[in-house]
């Protein structure tokens, strides 16, 4: 899994198309690419983390624990 944190320049002009082409090349190797804007990270960090966790769970078919869940189970 690749997680990209993108600034505004990644949504403009040629950079957008370069990113899409790179993503496609990576995904052809069976690697999922997740992109989040810096704004998403700043304003909705917990939601981004939950989204990543859900995607991981689907990919591996098992429950993914975060550190607070692991600590509470000990």
C-alpha cells in the first residue's frame, strides 16, 4: 500500500497527470495507492485514519487493530 499526502500542486496542470500515470504503474504491480490532500489530513485526520484502516481490513481480510485497541486488550 502506498499512501500519498498531496499539496495543492498535485491537483493542477501536468502534475495531476504525472501522478495518475505513476499511480497506474504502481497499481499494475498489485499495490493500492491512496491519496489524501494536506487539507484532509489537517481537517479530518481521524477520518483519514479510519479510511486507511477499513481499506487495510478489506485487503487482508482480517481486523486491523489500532494501538489504543491493542493496549486496552492487555
